[in-house]
């Protein structure tokens, strides 16, 4: 929903949500819930008989580019912001593949909308509690010591 809100904020001529149907029953259930929720954005369901996500989306975006080659197509992708290195291996692999495929299509702009997992919030708190350090070359450049401002 956050990515959808961002897409609406772009004030594009046409906004459309896209999902890939890996399981037909789940896709029908999603369509029912989408219709009853009152969201004023159409939902496009792409079939994927081989449980693949990137190829159907890439093919759909390519078809949009072929229909109107002078238009710029914005693809807003929700992405997890994680705090542990191994969580990125679990969560953002599909997003990475999708971004790498969409980057090759001319006229497509890719926008990531981050969703923070609880571990990323813990990482942010941990980083703000650490003592501040000077960057390499800060003394030579005459930058003040950040620890002196703490009082």
C-alpha cells in the first residue's frame, strides 16, 4: 500500500497495480479483496504457470513500452529495508532480479519504496548510540571533532 501511495503521488496519467499469479486461487482471492477494499487503482494479474515472477512483469512492461514508446514508465517496487546481512538474502532477491531486468528496458524508471523490518530499526538505534568518529582525512581538512559537540 505504501508503494501504491507513492505511485499515486507521482501524479502519472495512469496508475496500475500489478501482481503475478503463482497460485490461481490466491490470485482470485486477492482480486476479490482488492475490489471490496475500495482502492481506486486497477489491479492487473499476470499469469505465471512456472512460478516465475520476473519474466511476466518484464514482458508486461515491454508491452507497455511498445504501445507508447515515447512515454516514460515508472515502476514502483516495494522493497524491504533489513538490518542483518543474511536477511537481504532472504527478502530482496526477487526485487534485485526484477530491477536488473527492468534496467535494460529503455524508457523505464525504477523506484524503490522501502519498508523497514524491525531489525533495520534496531540497526538504526545501534548506529546512533555508537560514538561518532571522524572520517579519514578530517583532521587534515580542519573539520571539528564531532565528539566535542556532545558536551
